[in-house]
């Protein structure tokens, strides 16, 4: 019986060593393939390489945020203009999606709901009365959050089948998603409260409610994704997970 346990332990150790080597190889290859993409998969690299990848990804996220804020300096002056700005942004995102890799298209297709909501909330600042500055502040928080949730979901979607089989899901990315979902649910709750105080046109109020509903749906999807990723233990993942 003791001999069988030792053999099983040896097999486990060998498998983990192989897994570590494969993870490193997969991550380096992914870095080379995705160096021009808007997000990186963040799989296990050497410490120096991982820090470089994270810094590059953060820089791209910050640049995107700056571009969004610069574009949003122009607020809609009436309902017709608001509709036009939202529709234009939707078309821009569809065009952006065509330039992405396949796994990224799926990520952005889902998370574009929040990106479009951010655009809409900022654009309607002058149309929602006294709550405008508060709505914009919440939108800016959502904008920062969506950059992080996109990166986390890209890591999950790009995780290799081999790594997933042995190590299970990406626990760190899943926990990151859960953290942002909790924060965004609070932001959405604040928006719901503000919408009841909105001294605005009924059409504007309806658009605000539509964006809130879209964000609620997206947070529910992200929460399910995070939970499924945490539940995926793999063959040996349970050995080091709590």
C-alpha cells in the first residue's frame, strides 16, 4: 500500500513539473502572438517577463481610458444627439471587434455592453439634471473596471486545454473578476437610486434604465464565469487550492 502511494506521489510530481514547463512555453508563445493586441492572457511567465507583460497591458488600458475620456468631453445637448452618439459608438466598437483575434472577439462582444453603457452615461451628463456629475463619476469608475475585467476574461478564455486539464481554471483571474463584479454591483445600485431622482426627459430616463439593465446582465454573466472558473480544479489543482 505504501509503495502504491509513493508511486502515485511520484507521478503527481512529474506531472506538475511537466505542467510548469508547458505553462511557461505556452505563455511565452502567447506573448509573441498577442504583443499588438489590446489584452494579454497573463499565463505563467518568469517573474521579469510577467511584470513586463502586466506593465504593457496596463499602459494599453490607461491609453484606452484616456482616449475615451478625451472623446467624452463632448456631451449630448439633446435626446437626438444622444441617440446619434450612442449609435456611433456602437458602430465603432463593432469595427474594433473585427480587428481582434477570435478569442478576444468573444470577450469584447460580451463586455461591450459595459463599454457602451460608460459612453452613454457620460454623454447624457447634461440631460439628467443635477445628478449628471454623479452619473459621470460612476461611469468613470465603470470604465476603469471594464479594462480590468477584459484582461481577466482574456486570461480565462486563452487558458490552454492542457493547463486546464491538469491545473484547472485560472484562480487569480476568477477572483479578480469577482472583486470587480462586487464593486460594479454597488455602482449599479447607486445608479438605480439616482435614476429615481432624475429630473429629465422620459426618453433619457428610459435610456438610463436600459444601460443599467445591460450592466446588470453583464455582471451576472461575469459572476457565473468566475464561479465556473473557480470550480474547475483540474486533475491536480485541488492539491494546492484551499
